[in-house]
């Protein structure tokens, strides 16, 4: 029998990862199984989605069922013809992506409704990239689904999202693991970071390879700075990495395996995760 103890001084972060919500959901399930309950959560992109579901108190089995039952038609909009015509119809000046995000909002509404971030049972922070101000921000207030979608707005795949008069794209462009605020938070002593990586190497397509590499270079540099900041403030960072098969909109069949890998990661790191600070 597991003894569930709330980790008063431990926060949880889910990183930005392309279709990483399978492994993140599995990790969340594994954390529940080992009796870990964070005092605060932050997330980015797919991590913002899973982190928000956890922070909202959605039962872990309900969350994993939602993710495992996901099909391309549940979030994909249009077809080859309409997606080819869309840039022409909207004009290149206004075109910013294939998907509007409308279907994702509809998918999440039965679970998250009109919840606001500030009203969640567990304090939540959602990382976004504000292209109007050209800054990275951690949203802790406002409509939850709108902020999740803004954080998931992968460039060129999703249309730029507007919150008020400002425009936003995927938080992972600027910061794949939003832990800065947690490091500076006096109530937090330890931060558990779940990172999802795939077995796939660099793309053969030059533009995609350049974009992904640019984002990763930024992440590598900022990670070193975060480690220095954490050391200065005497905060412990527990990094848990889950390696999964490559998943995209046409390879969702690998999702179940990725979820199980995430679950196993939580159990593998149980001692370190639950250790007192």
C-alpha cells in the first residue's frame, strides 16, 4: 500500500516536447502511483497541457484515457486541398499556420470548461512566447484553455494565438523547461523536471533541421544558467528524462509505448523524487 504524502516544498515541471503529452501523461500516472503530489506545477507546450490537467485535479485514468484515445481527426483541420488553398485565401500576410486550434479547444472543454489558471487546486504556470513584446512569459492567470493553446502553438503548424491585443506562439521556442520562477520561489526547495526526448535524429530537411537546432541551442545555454541560478539559491533540480519513439500526427500508434516509458521513469526515479529536502 502506497502512502500518499503531499510534497510541500517540491514543484513539478513538464517540458516542451513535440507530441510529448503521451510520455508526460505516463509520468504523471507514475507519480500518482508512487505517491508524489507536487505543491506547484509549470509546463510548456505539451507539458502545459498535461500539467494543467494534473493541476485541475483531473483523475489520472481519465487523463490517460483522453490522451490514448486521441485520433488525428480530433485535432486536425481540413485536408490537402483546403490546407493548400488556405494561404491563398487568407493572404500570405495574414497566414501563420495550418491549424486554428478550434478542435483542440473543443476537445478540452468537457474536461477544463471555463476554468481559470488562478482557480486550479494546484498552482499552475504556463510558459508562452509573447511575440508582441518579444519575451517569454509564465501565465498564472486567465482562461486556462486559451493559455494552453497559446503555449502549444508550434510555429507554422498552428496559427498565431491572440490573448487580448498580444500575439503568442509555443513557449518552447524561448524556454523548454519553465523553472526560473520556481527557483526564485522561496516556498520551493526541489524541482522535479520531466523531459521527453525522441529517438529520432536531426531532420533531413534543412529548414526544419535549422529551426529545431536553433531551439535546442537556446535550451542548452539557458539550462546551464538555470543550474547556476539553482545552485545560488540552494535549490535541488531532479531531472528525469524519458526517451520515446518518434510521434507525430501520423504516428500516434506509438503513443501507448511512450506513455508506458513515462510511467516507468517515475518508478525508476522514485527514491530521488520522494527524498526529503
